[in-house]
């Protein structure tokens, strides 16, 4: 009796297990099948609302590259033309009669040169002028043909230079004074020596003439 009981009980347990497993499997199939059906329904519903647009006819345009501009032609060479500019003519300058000087022209700051008059005074006979600068004839006096002279008093220093120049007399007054003084200041003398030493000479005089050669 115990053996039959155990067999019956075991068989019942196996059947119960198989039945339970079958139920679980069937439920899982139902669950998975329901999801697939829902998915298919959703996809079908989505497809129903999709509208397919007709394919538009697109106009295609062919782009062309810009044509290469023609190469510039070399300009025609121009033959060299002779210069037609007129030769400038020298203006006719009025001739002016410029009086001649009795002494040759010297290179100085001005264009006209005067002459050296009648030497120095009696108290400078022992002095020897080493450098004499010709006085310049003032332009106004030369243009107007004015002649004259200037008598100057001056000193000679120990080194032979001229100092302390003053006008003693002049004719015409103040016309040639400045030119005569400037020339005399450039003179150089050999100083007088006393007891082996050069000394200063004072109160010397010289006359500078401003005249024209006839």
C-alpha cells in the first residue's frame, strides 16, 4: 500500500509541475504575441497616415565656366618723333657802356675795383706792404660814372696787420668810404723792427683812388 501511495503521489507531482510549466509557457507566448500584435497594429496605423508626395520634377541647370578673355594685342609701336619744341631764343639784352678801370680787375666780393692812389705818408717810408687788396668800386658809382678818392689813416700792429682805420677826407664824401676801409683792413705790412723786436706803427696814411680809364 505504501508503494502505490508513493507512485501516485509522484505521478501527481510530475503532472502538476508539467502543467504549471505549460501554463507559464503559454502565458509567456500570449504576452509576447500581444506585444507583437500591438506593434504590428501601431505600424499599420502609422502607415495609414503617411502621405507620399509625388516626386517633383527638378530643373537641372548646367553651369558653364566663363570664357577666357582674349589676350591683349601688343599696341603698335610708334615711330620716334623728332622734337618739335622751338629752340629758345636768347633775349636781346641792351648793351651797357661800362667804364674801364685804370687797374686790372681783381677777384673780390664785388664786380668793380678801384685803384690805389698816391702812396702812404712820410712817416711810413720804412714799411713795406706785403699784401695789397684792390678796393671795390661801388656799383652805383660805376653805373653813374662817379670818380673820387679816399684818404685813410691807420695803424700797423706788431704782426703786420692793419688796425684802427679811419677816414681823413674823401671826394665825393661818403661815396667810397666803406669800400676803401674794407680794402685797407685786408692789407698786410712787414712790421718795423727796433732792437730786434717788431713795434706798432701809428698814424699812417694812404690814399685810395676810384677812377676810370679814359
